[in-house]
C-alpha cells in the first residue's frame, strides 16, 4: 500500500482526477468504481473541468458505484445516484446507460448482489476503484464488523456513519440501512485510490496504515491489495508515527 501526503484537498483532487483522466484517455472503455461523499468532490471537479476543456471523454466508460441508501427513491435528492448526477455525471459525456448502482429498494438483496457481481464481471472487472474512508474506517458502507463480506450486502449503518451523514438530510430522516459492495468486490479492483482529508479521518488513517488487518477497521484490508494508494492531506496524516 502506497501512502502519499499532500498539502490540500484540492491538490489531492488534481492528482487523483489526473490519474483517472490519463487512464480513460489510454483506455476509453475503462470500468471505474466510484464513491460518493465529500472527499472525492475535488477529483470530480477536476475531471469535469478536463471534460469541459475537451481533454477527455467518458462516452465509452462504464461505472459502478459502491453503495446506495435503502428505502430512498433513486431520484431523491439525497440518493447516491442523485449525488453522482449532480457532482459528476451531468458535467461529462458519460452515457447514463453505462452507470451502475446497487438498488437500495431491492426486495431480494441476494439476487441484487448477484446481479451486480455478474455485471461487474461482464464489464471485465473494475480497473480503478476510488474510495473514501469513514471516521470509523469503513470503505463503501462496510462498517466495522467481525468479518469481511465478499459480495454486495445490506448493512445497518453505525451511529458514527449516521452522525457524519445526517447533516445532508434536511427534510427526511437519514436511512438507517444501505446496500454496499463487499470487501471482496472492492479488493478485486485492479487499482485502488483512497482519498482522505481532514482531522476527522486521522485515527482511521492511522489504524489503516499502522494497525493490524482486521474487519474491525475495514480499510486495513487494503494493505493486502497489490496496487492500493492512499492520498491523504496533512490533517488526515497528523496521527501517523
Ligand atoms: C460513499 C462511501 C463512503 C464514504 C465515506 C467518507 O460512497 O462509500 O465510504 O467514502 O463515508 O465520506 P466523506 O468523503 O463524505 O467523508
């Protein structure tokens, strides 16, 4: 696992956005795994600007998002689908037919998980997986647990996640459940880029880099990935030895 420390969230956005654009320019049919949350937004802004300047096209790219809330209509303003449309998809030339999300309203979650796994496989697997990290070390919505889960599953969100994300819900209570790609699905991506900024992520980053590999800190598994890089700012790095 490589660790790169930057002066600002904006610099991380430029670096990660540039890596993704370079990859798409040499592989126009790339398959990208995408994350929501505030941390990847500078990278999405960089990508949108590169597109606006005519320097990259996503017309043939396929994407798979990591997770989605349960019991929220797909088009609700707080769904992760809406987040991606607002922050990236509406600003680039991606074909919305090529963007994939887990269905947070699926009645049969096992069948939905199988569908997603098969679709990722049919797309040739994920080339680059972008990740954020929760204050509790979650990746996707793989919350601290006693085991790593392989494929997508339905998860009860922890108090820490609800506290962090409920600020975005002003009209309805934040959903307590979500569906997320499993650790196995994340680890099968060929390349992983994790972004973390701010002091609130410092403990999770310390545990990830200096702690043991344990499902109690889901991000720690990234140490076992052959091509994972952490892009962190000085505040997120502040507890490292
Ligand atoms: C979102 C996701 C989460 C976030 C994490 C950090 O798709 O999978 O793991 O990456 O909760 O969120 P922010 O970036 O808002 O701190």
